[in-house]
C-alpha cells in the first residue's frame, strides 16, 4: 500500500470511528503501539481504540459505517475487532485493572482514559490520540512517552516492581522492545526485572515463546538474549541454552564460549533470512556441545556427535517451549543434524559423490543449510574466513551443477521396493533392502544415472548376484 493510500485509509477509519463515537455519545482514542510507531515512522497495521463507552458497541457501529460485514466479538474481555483492507482495528472500553499474586489475568472494571493509560506496560505504549471533534488529533501523553521515544528509553508508567509483579510477561516485552527498537531499558526498570524475574513462572510457556520468537526475529537478536541472560530470565525459561556458557581450559587448551558463538551465528544469519525456523536452527545448532564435550590429552577438546545429539534433543526443547511439534520441528532437526556437512566439504576436495549425498539428505532445504553454514564461520582469523567462504562458493556451484545433471533434491528411488518384489516374485525382506541400497549407492557414486532404465538393469544384476531370477527371464 503506497503512502498516499495508507493516509487515505487511516483518515477514513479514524473519521468513521469519531462519527460512530459521536453517535453513541462516547469518547474514542487511538492508543498504544500505533501511536508509538507513527511517531517513530515505523509501519503498523494494528490500530487499538479505547473508548469511554462500550468497545463492542463502538466496533459494531464503526463497522456499519465502513460497510465491514464481519466483526469478531470477545464478550469475556469486552473487546471486538474487524479487518478493514490491510488494517486490523480493535476496540475496548477504558478500564482499570487489579491483580492477584498467582495470576497475570487481572480483575477488570470500567474506567477512564487516565485509568487505561495508567495500566499500560511502558510510557512509549501509553500515548493516545484524541478522536473527539473538539480536539481531534491531539496527543495525550501523561508520562512523557514521546520524550522516552526521542531518548530511546524503555520505562514503566508506574512503579516497575508493581508493573512486573502484576504481569510478569511485561519483563519479556521490555526486553523485546529494547531489542526491536534498539532502545535502552532505564536502569531502575532493568533492576526491577532482575528482582521480579522469578515471577515469570506464572506465565504460560506459549506466551513466553511468542516473545522469544519476536526477539529472534529482530535485526540483532543477540541484544535481546544478552538482556534475558543479564536479568536471569533466560536461565529460568531456557536453561538448556544457558548451559552453553563458558570456556573451559585444561593444560592450557581451551574451547570457545559456545553461548557467545551461537549468538554471533544468530546475528550473522539474521540479515540473510526472515525464516523463523532457520533462525531457530542457528540458535540450536550447537545445543548438544555441553553434553558431548570431552577433553583428550592429545587433541584437546572435542564435541564428537554433537550434531546427532542436538537433533535428538530438539523434540524435548520444542515440547518444553511449546513450539510446534510438526514439520517445523523436523526442519530444525534436519538443519542441526546436517550443519557440519558443508563445512567438512569446504575443508576438503569437493567430490561429486559427497555433493550427491548432501543433496539427497538436504533436499529442498539445501540453500537454507548453506546459509546456516556460512553464518557458522565466526573465526576472527580473516584469512581462514575468506578461505571457507571461497570454498563455500565452490560447494554452491557444485551443488547447482550436480542438481541440474542428477535431479537429486527430495530423491525417491527410481526403482521402488514394490517393483523389486514384483520383478523377482519375492516377499519383503533383506534382499529387497540390499538391492535398494545398491541402487542408491550406485547413483551416489555416479556409476549409473538417476533414471528408471539404468536402475532397473542394476536391479536385475544385483538380484542375480543374490541368486534371484526375474519372472520375465
């Protein structure tokens, strides 16, 4: 949507909201993230409206004026929302809140705009714009949120200890906003997060992971993770990740701090992908190093098999964080399992056979895997980095060449087990597996091409060597 059309749509939406509020004899205000982002010049397609009247009633009347047919109503929360072109507009009545110590779900009662602003999480999210005819467009900013925006500061409107004790998810949100906007958390606000970090246990892991995902998707995700670590939150919500911290030395031989290395990899991959699950793959690629770490006097520190162990750990990590246990998790598992393969290729002579095996195993995710591997080169030795990157270019070129010739992405055997059993009149068993594996290896080694005719002929030959006779011979 171009700028002129955007302003036109906003103007229509706000005018119709004002018209509806006048009809209902209530006041209406734009509040929160939309106001913040407009001042910052950031794109925002979510508009939050607070009214002195009934939010659901105002939503329905505005929808009628805009000729919007569908309004989603949430009576329990007194909210309603609808979609208008690219905009999502949500309405709620002004309210005040009170909390109990064991829940972030407040007791809600009707209130004024002032009450509603008082309950907001941060000063930069408490600003409102009037939609009343008498002062249409006036900024209402009781906590000097605009000054905090200009200064790049995150702070709470009220006592931060009360703010975070009432709703501990706000601690995660403070860090997320600091990471997204490249802002500083006010020292007294930051100390309050540290003091109240243990309260995070009353928040569902689903909500925590929503914030983690938003931090992972920032331009420099490490900023958010270092803040989570310094406040003590990271160890409470993701202890398997903080286990990566530290560099250990024996007999003068040490290994790198895999916590810092992982966050550097995450930062390096961020400019190259908006795929959340590829970023998760970067975050988890070395997750098994603490459990596979061994010191060998002759070679020093080793992490043998950490890619395989890491792949095995991911289902438990995803289950703990309430992340999806579906193809997204399997994708991350694949990336973690394979993340060393292109690096090994880049260290050695790139053979066609090795490239075929990588293509067969990675399938359509080969480009993502290469992006992860390139991000994983964090050496401070520039000559070494340049050598790896040059070799990765060779690997990429070889991948394109082999793929064009052999078509091995998401490979399926050209001769299936059913065809083998039918050809020789045999039942499922070891012989079928031996023949299938022989065909696979021959294709990988380049002995035959990846097509039915050559694979079928090899099947007949392998069958004869096993004492089998084809039915049509």
